[in-house]
């Protein structure tokens, strides 16, 4: 759908409002009327851009996932070193999560809810293909433990989300030296 600049601004406001409400109140406490009000548009305006709340959630999830992967793999070119490739991707992911806090929190919410439908979730996984392929390459070379990519993600990427959550609650402050240490712990957890 071709959108005018004014229409795009409204759509962007709806996306930001959705992310904000979901992050602060959860999926179920983010009704369409509340999203529209926070975005500064009429409730009917939502339906010009999204078919339903499910469509809104799925599309926002995929847009945020796309931005996340663009950042994660922005300067990634496969080298001969699985460890160096993983380190570059991991630090790109950490930088995105620390820079784009609202988007990162929204993705964490999406990882832990049935609100994102399975088709969209599978589409979202496609955005992680370079990381999944890197892990397969590492496993084929007996560098990375031969476990499920879900386990690899849980031990390497998910801890960043947890630390970000603790930082948002002001229980913990992530410094660059600690980030480097967290990376090393993540790598050590999956390497053979």
C-alpha cells in the first residue's frame, strides 16, 4: 500500500504507540482504542494500516525484527574464523539492544507470548538466518557444541535481554568492560 508522508507518519505513530503500550502494560492491556489515543489518531485510522490487533502485532513484530537483523548483520561478512564472526554479530546485537531499548524490550515480550502468530514467528526466524548458518558452520567444524539453535540462542543472545531488563529496572548498569565479559561468557558457553 502506497502511503503519503502524512499517512506514513500516522502509521509510524501507531507502531511506536503499540511498542510503548506493550512494553509498559503487556499485550492484553494494549487495546486498539488505547493504541490510537497514544498515537494521536482516531481508532478507525488503525484499520487503514492494519486488519486487526493480531495483524498490528504481527506486522510490528516483523518490522522490529527486520530492524534488529539489519543492525545485527550490518557489517557481517563471513570470514574463516567462526569465533570472530560470532563476536562481531554478538556485539552488533548487544549494541542494538542497548541503543534501541524500546524495540529490544518489545522483541523480548514477543519471544515470551503467544500473541505473535506462528507464521509471523517463523518469518521472524528467517531474519536470523546468518546467525543460524554461522552456528551450523561452527558445529560442522567442531567449534560449537552440537545442540539446538534454541539452546545456543538461550545461552548467548537471551542474556543480553535479561541484563537490559535489569538495567531498565535500575538494578544493574551495563558497562563496556562487563559487556566484553558477558560476550566471553556467551562464547565459552557454546564453544567446544
